[in-house]
């Protein structure tokens, strides 16, 4: 079941005027912050997610944000999402593949259902959504932004988060490969690899709130920047990488993690 809503409160225009953007996972965290950042910059944004209530919270106060309730892993979701954006905006300039799910489990505790869900949402869904968007992105010289994770960069291990991590590694590989494949069509492919960001994802994955807060506090002491990230820290960079001035950035995955990945 899908639902489409537009709110009605105005915002000042910025440098993204005329752009049309899709953000998956737009109801919470980085996706919500990214949608608002684009809208405040003048773009029209379609946010996609499974929870209508959280999507409405993101859109509240932003007349350029529209919502579409859908599971991006459904077979017909790519066509539905792209068709909705084109029907409402008449074009597509940016696709932000942000939606993701996680589940904490060691190898001996993994089950097939959890693995299928994580790989389906974190890897397969963005692959086929991007495929569906190619013609529209080619028409505008558009940009694909894949949101991965600084935790899966380099040679670091990620105990009890292996499936999430391997999906993000694969997403980075797609970012590199699409940059080469799609360059002749005028489409750029870039990635953002956030570090530890306070999005509430741990609680949504089943971690007790007190344990999640303790985790954030511990990580803040390890991060050279002296704090964990905010969703707005990542959203700002996503918008910057889609600007014309960033046109020479292609195939890169930018770590935004307070320098944790280089310690």
C-alpha cells in the first residue's frame, strides 16, 4: 500500500532550485536531514519509507517535500518511486540511496530471514532503484548518492554487524563501478560513508536505549572530533556533492566520521 502527501508551508529558496530529488529512508536520521537540507536549498524532494507517520514528521514545515509510503525492496517499488517523482516533478536530478536496516548477530547466530532482509534493503533495492532511474537521470545529467558506512572502509572488522557491513562494502563497489559505467551517459555516482551518527538506529535495531546512549558516549571518547555525528553533518555533504561545482567528483566515497577511520 502506498500513500502520497504534500504539506503546505513555504521555505526560502537556495542553490538547488529546479532540482528534483528522491531520498529513500527519508523518515528518520540521515534521510530526514538530507530531505530537509535539499528542500531548504530549493529542491523538490520525494521521500520514501515504510512509516507514513515518520515521513510526515520529516515533511512537516516543508512545502517542497512530498512523501511516498513504500517498501523499497518490493518488486514493483523502483517503478513506483521513479514514476511518482516524474509525475510530480517532471524530472529527476538526484537519487539518494539512503535506506538501510541492520541486525546485530555473530556468525553462529545469523538466520536466513535477517540476512535476506538486510541484503535486500541495503544492496539489492538501491541497485534496482538506480537502474529504474537511469533514463531520468541521464536527461538531467543527474547524480546518484549511495550512503554507505565508514565502519566498512579499509581493513577493519565489524563483529556482530557483518551482514550490514558487507552490504555497505558492496554498495561502495557499485559506486565506483557505476561512475565508470554511467559517465558516458552524463550521470555521476558518488558515495558518503558516515561514521558514528546519532540517528537512533541502534534502538530501532533492538538495542535498549540506555545501552545505545552508553555506546554513543563511549564512541565520542574515541573519535578525534570529540563527539558523535549529527544527521545534519552528513546531509550537508550529500547536498554539496550534488552541486555543479562538484562535477569532477565521480566514483569517490567520502568518509565523514570525525577522523575515526584514520586512527
